[in-house]
């Protein structure tokens, strides 16, 4: 039931799991479901059907509202209602939203920065072990009925050096998971974590990305996608890696130049890869799917009941905080000044 004196929030995607939190949210806001079917219609509806909304909830998955609205780029942000103050983005990465445009208009944007850490790190660890042990190749032999008689020797994680690019929540969670497997963990980050945290996790800081690439047996990407990180891993990066190294990507697909990755695999410049994200999702480059040393998952890192429930709940709680207090409980890093 619509309550006229409560703020309106446009739901571009539905809440499927956090039903208890949704009931609480409905007491402080009126949910407006999206009825637009394409970007042109959506932009038109922003000045009519959605003109009074104070907040927006959206999901990151390519199979959901992004197909209708397209990226929240400068053009779309310029058309958002004047009353709009909050966008809750259900996802850790928020490259689908032009943050500077939102900031210029005073629109607070939040992501889900911690709820995804464990599930994504679990997935990265699965890919790490699978790539080192060449389990993708083993599975292809099993399906072909050749059992293990023609499978080459693979490698254990014990004694290997794991190089983590991006020591945020996910990178830290991965580091903690790798230690019991006997791995040495080093990391490169835009800023060094505290000595106390380094000691607690048993990790070593590497000042340059080049050094990390050349000295790691496994390279795991755990950093956001932006203009500086797009194609961070390309031909030049693969040339620096050990021929025995494997690459793990559970961050964002475009951080890796997929054409360069295919070349590196085909020319034995690296020994394998484990991927959960891709440049042109939901499409996966056929050469990667066919390569015996590429272990490919269809972006399922956070697809668990527990994680998805908490991700939805985090978004609803933060939207509610914004509607009641005038400011969200937290926003993306680039907007920290908006909460001061």
C-alpha cells in the first residue's frame, strides 16, 4: 500500500531474499517498482513516473536492470530527479555508475563493501587450487573417458607465493585462506596496510606491481575497475610473469585484456588461469572456454543464499539510514566528503 507522506524509493530490481529487512523498510518508505522496458523509456519516465523518488535501489548483475537502463553514465545521471539523494548499488564493484557525476549533484552512492568478502575469497581460493592442480584439464579428461592416465603432473599450493593485487576486504580474506595451505603471501596496493595488519595476516608488502608479477606463482586480482585499472593485466604484464604462474580474477573482467590472456595461454607465457569475471559479460570468450588450462566460472562468486541475503539487507539498511538521517551510513570511497 502506498503511503503518501513517506519518501519514495525506486526499485530497479526486486528484493528476493531479505524479506524481513524489506518489511522494516516498507515502514519508512514507499517502494516504486520499475516498469520501464528500455533506456529511452527509463530516461523519459525519470521526469514523470519517477520524478518524486528520493532513492534508487539497483543490482549489479548484467541479467537485471542494467539491460534496461544501461550504465549510470553522465547522460543518465543528468536526467535523474532533482529530489533523488541516494543510490544503493547491490554489488562490491560500482563501475556501472559514474561517481563524479553523482557527486557533482550531491547524490550519495553506496555499494556493498564487506558482505561479499568471504564468498568471493572462497571462490578465489577454489580457482587458485583448481588452476594450480589443472582441474579443468582433469575434468575434460574425465568427460572424455581417459581417466588420469594422460594427465600431466600439476602443482600443490604449499610453498608457492601468492601475489594479491588489492588488499581490501576480499584480498585480506583471501590472504587468510591461503596461509593454512602453506602459501607465502605478498601484496601490492595503492596504499600499504598497517604494520599490525601485515603481521596479523602474515603478508609482505611489495612496492611495485612489476615486482609482484615477476616473483609470484599465483597472481590474484582483487581491486576495483576504473580508468586506471582497465587492462592493467595485458601483454606487458604477462611478459613479466613466470611461465609457471597462474592468474586468478574474481574482481572485474576488464581489468584483464582477454585477448592478451588468450595469447599468453596459447603461447605458454603462463601456466593457467582461474576466472569468475569477463570483459564482455555475460559473454565468455570462446577461446577461454575451450582452453584446457583455463578454469572458468560464470560470475558466481557471491551467488550464495547467505551472501545475497546480506547484500540486499545492507542496501536496504543504508537506504533507510539515508532517508531517516539525511545521510547514508556509508558511501563509496570517492564520496567520503559527502558524509562530513
